[in-house]
C-alpha cells in the first residue's frame, strides 16, 4: 500500500526571494489548471504555516515548530 497526499500547488512571488520587510517568502494561487497534485508522502520534507497576506496570497513561515505550536494552542 502506498501512502500519498493531495497537495495544493502555489507559485512563489518574486522568484521566491525573501522579503526585506519580514524575511519570508510570498506565494500565490496558481493561474493554470494544475492546482493540485498527488505526491508520495515520503517526498514531503516538512510542514509550513501559511499566513494570509492578501487575496490569494500568503507568507510562508517554514520556521514553525508544530510540536510547540500544538502545546500552546
């Protein structure tokens, strides 16, 4: 049995460069029709926290420690 995950594909803004303002990458919804993909669960390196920035855009906080987050919330 294979373990897979459905992931929502996002596109980095400004080629994925870190913002001078907050040091995070901004991503947005993809414009093409390939919005989702099925991937092998073993290829996922970790989780990220998406912070809403504006309509269809998010800041990517990849520094979140989910064990600590879950203890506090």
